[in-house]
């Protein structure tokens, strides 16, 4: 399939349908569709095929048929396909970013940055594909040899979220293909078009048929249950809420499926007394406002030392209030709509609860008149510890600020959560920053930096924020099995 303009791709069927199985673009087997809407206007973007259990089974069969040949394909060839996909994604940045804005709503500059980030996973894992190694050596006790080899885990199934419709797909697809595994992908129902466009680019780069099967659907439980109930599926990776992750872990346990889970977060952002306040404000804007705050590693709770609280609140509040909100396609817009009205309602309920308990709205932006799922940027101060907003993932442009004087007390509050995905610390004293970072119960910590994600670094959390790591050298390990061979042969 050749990529065309946004309007054509968004509003016309992809070949005969939107379900990609075995290299063919098909309608759902039972003909069902569902609507995708523009969150900035509420307008219908288009009806998309809704895959069901029959499609899910057909996708497994296609992946299983393609597995042996891809497993035997030289790593160099797999690497070349991924490198070519990286190049094609960069060449089609405007198209892909336009699709992200259309179905996700984020501001164009955020969307374009996501495309660059998403493409980097193909480049990084193209380079890792050729570094999958085996080892050979003598047994320490003598008499025979050890051969330790790595091979693909097998058919992999992925469920990705709507907040990064390109990057959350490529972060899983790239290492799986690099390792030699075929892929089943269920993108979020809100944002299927970006995933379908990425799949088209992979085909253009030469990926053989059946190695990437994409099933958009609004009936995820039926599709995912079919995958997890089939013994041919040996790897499952999910990015989404902790509540859903728990349910999927139970299903995966039935067939002892290898799982990677990237779940919810509740990231603390710590500003020490000796912090560079201007730098901390810039970092806070990055950590809070990337993707409109609809990000699992977004700064969720701010702990600011009393010595710098007034200065930080004034400068951060001014920066938040100045953010221009509107449709992501408009010039100068930095904050687009939330994904749907339910998301807006949840954010409002968290703000209302905090204010009812004594918090103050210290700064707030504006939203455009008319339709759209918009919520203003908001900074809250004097937030009491019992407020829901300190214990629930906000997933929006709201920052609750609290103060501290004692480091131990602050760390106890910061760690008092079942989540442990990301954390942030600002201090001019590197020893202090590292001491705090090492005591924070999080899989990732930004020290004097508000942006964490990097395809070359391991991404993941502790506690109920997930299992396993994506990205970095660790990212390909999840798609490889280790086999040990005890080797002996006559020596005379």
C-alpha cells in the first residue's frame, strides 16, 4: 500500500479494510466497524474496522506461518528492514504527525517530536539485531563444552495505548522484529490510524507478509483473550493502566506467557532548597506538559522545599498559565485537547476534590470556546495529603504543589504509593540529588532533567508500575530465549 495524504488515509479504507492480517488489508471478518473521533472538535474522522475473535485467530495463524522464515533470516537483513523503516518514518514525519494530531489531539510540535522518538526505536534495535550473540567455552571442571545460544521467543502479542500511538507501538515492534519474532498488535481504539500507517511503512521497507498483523478494535477483551488463550503466543506486552494490567497478568498466567507490563505512574517531582529554580521550572514544564500531561511518566506530585516554594510557584504558575490551548493544528498551540470527555471529567473531579479539601488554584490557563475536550493548565498549592490528586494519576495538565523541610519526611511521602515508574529531582548538589534519587522507589529518575525517555535507555517501573524493561540493551532481551547445550565429542 502506498501512503497518501492525511485526508485520504484518515477518511478512506486502507485497501479493502483496516485489519492487517498476513499482509492483506481486510475488513473485520464479521463486518463490524466503530467510529474514531477528533478530540479537538468531536467530529467523526472515519469508521474503522473492528476486529473480533476470528480475526485474532487468523492473525495468530499468519504470524505462526511467517515465524520460521523470519527466525532463519540473517540478523543483518532484519537490521536493514528496520533501518529502512526508520528512514521512511523520518521522511513521512508530517503525515504521521498529522495523523497523531487528528486522532489523539496533541499539539503538532508534540506529535512531530513523537514521530522522531518513535522512529529512533527502529534505528536503535536495527543496531541491536546484529549484536545478539551466543557463547562457547570450556566447562570449568573440564571434559565438555558449554554452548549458550539465544533464539526468538516466538509469536508476540502487543496492546498499546492512545497517548503515544506511534512510539508505544514502535517501542515493542522494533525489538520483537529485531530478535526474529512475528508480531500481533492491537492499537488503542481511539488511535488506530497511526499504527496502520506505521505498518504500511514497514511493508514498504520490505518486511515480509505475516510478520506484523494489526487489529484495530473496540472489543479488546475478545481479541486479547483469544491471543492469550492460544499456546502459539509466547510473549505478551501491555502498556496501560495498572488495573487492566492485573487482569491481563491473570490471563497470561494460564499458559505461563512471558509478559512485559508498563503500567501506571504517580511520579514525584522534588525541588530542593539549593535547586536552580529557573532550571527546575523548565524541567517541570517538560515533565508535566509533554503530551498534555497525558503521559505515564508525567510529574504528578510536586514536593518543593519551603525556602524556594514562593519563587518556584510564581514562575511555574506563570509558565503554566501562558500555555496556549487549542486544536493541535493551530499555530502556536502547545496544549491540545484531552483524549475524550471522560478524561476531562476525571481531571475536573480531582481538582474539585483538592479545592474542597483546602487547596488553592494558584494559576490557571484558558481554553477555547466551542467544542473539544479541553482542560485548562492548572497549578494547585496548599494541597492536603488526603486529596485524591496526590494518590491518583492525573493524566492531564494539572500540577499539585506541596512543600517540605525535612528530606526524610518528603521521601516517605514520595514513596507512599503502589506506583514506582518515574521520579524527578532538582538540586545543585550532585551528592544530594543522587542520594535522593537512590532512595526514591522508581524505575527511572531524572536528575536536573525533566525528560527521561530515550530508546537507548531501559524504560520501566517497580512495584505496581510494571514488569520488565523496554528500550536500551535490555529491550531486546524480552524477545529472546536462552538455550544451553552441553557439548562433548571424542578427542582421539
